[in-house]
C-alpha cells in the first residue's frame, strides 16, 4: 500500500508539472476561441506532376510506414498510429497543424528544429527506429505531404485543433489501478489485454500501446499529460470524448506505467 501511495503521488505531481509547463490549460473538447477547426484540402486535390507524386509518396509512407520506410522503423507503429486519419484528425497532432509552426525551438533537444528534424525524432522515439537523413526521399516526401495538407492555413499560428488537447490538472491523482479497469473495459478490445495490438490479414490493425513493439520512453506519448489529452479526444476510436477526463488520466497513467523500450541514447 505504501508503494502504491508513493507511486500515485509521484504521478500526480509529474502530470501537474507537465500541465503547467504546457501553458495553455484547457478543458478537453473545449474550443477556447470558438473558431472552426482548419479543414485540410481533399485528397482528390493533390496535383499531377512531380510535386503531386512526392505528396502521394508521403501519404503512403505515412499510412503504411513499414512497407515504404520499414528500414527506419523498429516497432509495429506507423505515422498514422498517433496522427490519426492520415494526419487529418484534429487533436491527434494533425499534419496541417504542424507545418506552419516550424522551424521552432524544442526543449527536448535544445535547438531550433526544422519540420524534417522533428520527423526524425518520430522515427527514433515513437517508432523506436533509426532516423532517416533530413535530405532523404523519405523525409522530403513526408514534409511535402505535410506542406500540401496545410495549404491555405496561416503560417506561424497555432491552429485550433493542432497538437493535442492540454488537459486541466485532474481532480485527484491519476490512478493506474483504476486505469487498468477502464482499459480492460474500453480499450482492450482493440489494443489487446496485454497492450499488444491487433492484427488483421497479417497487418497491424490497432497499434500496440506498450511492450517491445510500441513507442519507447523517449516518445511524446510517454508523458501522462499528453497521452491523457490524446485518449480523451480520440479514444475509443470513433468514440472520442466519451471517457471522462479522470478516466483519460487514469488510463494514461496505466498505459505509461507498463514496460516498453528504453529511450535511445542522445545523438
């Protein structure tokens, strides 16, 4: 009991500090300015020619990363595992919300990053793999896809629905033991009782959320506050915003307490 109490207190102060660092605390699902979420261009509007071909290549890499960029991937995730609906879904770190905000300083590596450098981090941490070179065809295609997705969006402005919802601090300490109950009732059907994910016809249909084939400890979602915001707005899939805020905090605490690959050594 003492160990559980200490762990819960540590989690609570950790996520509270994360929320304060995030700065803009908001209630999940609330649009603070009332403006509509940006709508990216339709897939049918991808132009013909070499640029359009690069955009289409980027979309293929994004949605089927193992097939089109598998030598850079070390787990069973794709770009779309975190950036849902081909990078279109609001509050699931959509591509259209990212392109216009780079280059920018990142405290994670203590330097100004281009979007390509940010994508390198996704391969190293979220996909537990190896970063492709910034000037590689893989990164060029993904940046082109993000650029096209952001067509018509203002530059240098954080758009409504960009990133993930910044959760207000929970009313009580996030409890992984309560989160386990919610996970088994609402999440295990897709992600597996042991977090191993689900396959269909030999392909990963629902990504693993812990274990050797999931994101490592350097990934953005290895942060209870960020993961809670993602879960609140997007999970269960197609039923986002159906869990209470406290349930989202608890599930996030449970998932991030499970074993996964260690953070790779900084380069």
